[in-house]
């Protein structure tokens, strides 16, 4: 505390708070009716959606995306700083990866995490083309482990990804561990509360549902930045 009052930054090696091992009873997985876009596995009453295949790369890179989703406003809201270490989980073709790589500059690092190697290959071609491959680390994760170093990230971003995690509890626990103390976890999800958002129901989430699912993790909900036409920007923070 004295160090904070004196304006001295805490040592980078400061130990992060411990995170419990077991999965609490309320975070159980249940099998149920499998609907058209789902996998028949339920978590906190929500059916988990199918994963988008690499055939969806063209849709992620569509030219009208910036205008439709105002991805420029999202990037602004993240308030990235030069030198930041960021993880882009479910990075896909790297739509956000190279844009964030430009913001963190040559001293920053972006871990681009994917479970589909085809996407990682495509992503690295795109990073070369954009001239930022030097600061982007491709990471082949698994369905329950993003393979990130502990207490390493200032920010972890998930755009349109969390609802398709096969193991949301294990992924969220691992991401909380990968945050530096005080680091931010940011979920961007199509608004489930809004029937006007033209996206399949399982690919949307309500703020209440996301907050319920993260209530079992050591991150605090901070705010919903309500500036995008179709999506929530939900900010969680790990205790300093
Ligand atoms: C709809 S795409 C979004 C891509 C990117 N975030 C964007 O907005 O352009 C979702 C991606 O999440 C990936 N994904 C799903 N589960 C994952 C997991 N457990 N770890 C890492 N990536 C995952 C999928 O392979 C897919 O490429």
C-alpha cells in the first residue's frame, strides 16, 4: 500500500492471489437436449454452442464488419498501452490480433490462442502481411487450456468466443490465472437481451448469464461498456 501511495509501481514479479483447484458444484456440466446450433452440453443452464469452423474466416474478415460492429470503438474502449502483454483467445484469422499488435507497439506481445491450427496458420500469414509478426505469438491451445504463462497478461480479450467453449469453467480458471494482478479479462458477446441483434440465439449472451458464470472465478465484474451496436463489452478485473 505504501508503495502505491508513493506512486511506486508494484514489482512485476508480485505473486498473484492463489486460485482454488476444484470445480464448485454450481459450475457443473449437464447433458440435455441438443438443439440445432448447440452441442447438447449445458453450463449454468446455457447450452454451449458449436465451434465456428475455419470456413468462417471470410465472414470474420468481411469488409463491412467494422461498420456493422464498430470494431473501431471496441479497440478504443480497450485502452491498450505500448508494451502491454495481451492474449487474444479464439483469435480466428487475427482480425483483432494485428489491430491490437499495432497498439501495443514493438515492445508489446500478443498471444494469439486458437484450437484450430488452420486458423493459426492463416493468422500468421495475415500478421506477416501487416508487418506485426515480430510481436505475435501463435499458441495452439486445447478445449480446456489456453496454455498461457501464469500472471503474464495485462489484458485477455475474447470476441465472440466464450459461448463456444466446450469447457468454460476450466478455460475461465486458466485465464484468471494468466492475468497479472489487476489485469483485465474482456468478453465481447452479442447481446442476448436484444431480439433485434441478427445472430443465432446460442451465439448471443446476456450480461446476467456471463456474470453468473464468472461468479465462481476470482475476477470482479467492473462494467459493461455500452458503446457497440450489437455487442456487450464486459470488463472483469483480477484483484491487484
Ligand atoms: C467466432 S470465432 C471468433 C474469432 C475472432 N475472435 C474474431 O472475432 O474475429 C471463435 C473462435 O474461437 C475458437 N475457439 C473455440 N474454443 C476455443 C478454446 N477453448 N480455446 C481457443 N480458441 C477457441 C474457434 O476455433 C474459433 O476460431
